[in-house]
C-alpha cells in the first residue's frame, strides 16, 4: 500500500489543505483508522483544528492535546485500487517569519496492523490574497469594464520590499453559458486567453495616476500569458487593497463564453531564502 501526501488549497485561506492519495493493491478494507498527529509551530501556540473529507463534505475531527502535539483519529473504508482523502488544518496562529511550518504525521491502521505512514511539513500562510468583490457568479460584458478587488495581507513579522501580483485567464469548458451554472466550470481549461483581454490595475500609491494598462510580455516564454503588477513594499503585519479590471478585446475568440481568472501575490521577505506565494480562489465569469 502507498500513501502520497501533498498540500492543497489556497494561501489566502487560513486553513491548510492536504490531499492523501492512496494506492491499495491488496484487498478492500473497512473501518480503517487514520491517525493524524499535528505538531506546534512554536511553543505556546494555540492548538490547531482538524477536518477530514473522503465521502462527502468536511467533518470535524476531535483532537486530543499532548505535550507538543495534538492527535485526532477518524475512520474510513479503503477500497482496492486508488482513492483520495483530504485533510483541512486550521492552525489558529499566523506565520511569524517566512518558512514557519507545522509538522504532520499520518498513520493508517487496520486493527493492530500498521498499513502505511507518512510525514509532511505544512507551511503556514504568510502572504494572502483574498477576494473582496465580485461575488460569484460573475459576468464579463464585452462593452464595459469588469472590476475585481482584493485585500493583500502580509501576515508575517518580516517586510516584503518588492511584492507583486500576477494574474492569468483561461478559457473554461462549460456546457452552459449561464453564470449561475458554476458546476460545469470547476476545472479551468488549459487554453490561455490572457493576451486577448485588455487589463488595467489601479495605482493608488503616492503620486499614482489611477488606472494603468498592464499587458503580458510577448516573448514566447511561460510568462507570456501572465499579467504582472508591481505592489512595491509590504511592511510586516500589514494589509493593502488591490484593484484590477479587464474587458474583452477584439482578439478574443467568439467561441469562448466562459473564463476563469486566477490571481496570486508573491515576494521574498527580508532575510528569506525562498519566495512566498498566496493564491486567491479562482473566479469564473460568463461572457455576455
């Protein structure tokens, strides 16, 4: 039996997501116990929360506090072949410095027999990008601007001298162009339509001149389908509003009726070795 654990979800969400990809080549097993042990980021941190999902919505898992960890157990049926389960951890604490992580140990047992175990460290949210407006479903009208507003948050105790927001659009396969029909657009398509849209961001910095055009670089690189906007400095423990708007251009194919829009904030904190990334929940727009 194999267990592969990966992180999921968005950094704008204070909950940390984990996907458990299970491969069971043996017989199907019922009532398998899944034990999750979560460590603390720092001494004195509050105890986290834990939820699990494997056959429906998320359900709360009761955690028993220990000396330096909290442990929760839930049960699931394990079919033969491949299956997925998901965990959602609420740390109840924000990252102090870039790279803060929570250690997580997962063990699956059938009676007294250990089937599989895995160790993973989950990085705490540092930069976050949360959507203020619009609320889905959204409509992109070809003859007017559609605006999206975000709150950018630096949760850490470190400053980011040169943060930036990056955004991209993809065509979304859908059987319906009804904006309320979001169920058929859960998975964005792979075809980028970013260069076919006109986009602007609002510069409200000192001496800023309001709305400014932003275009994707036409250099053939992987970044040629990404719009990049400079935010400048993000002080420690700070928030900032960010506004972005777009409209359909002449190059937009007439057969594209729905779009997904994904925005990310990233930057490197003072003294950090890696960049931090916060991704907002993708937005879906029907074109009218």
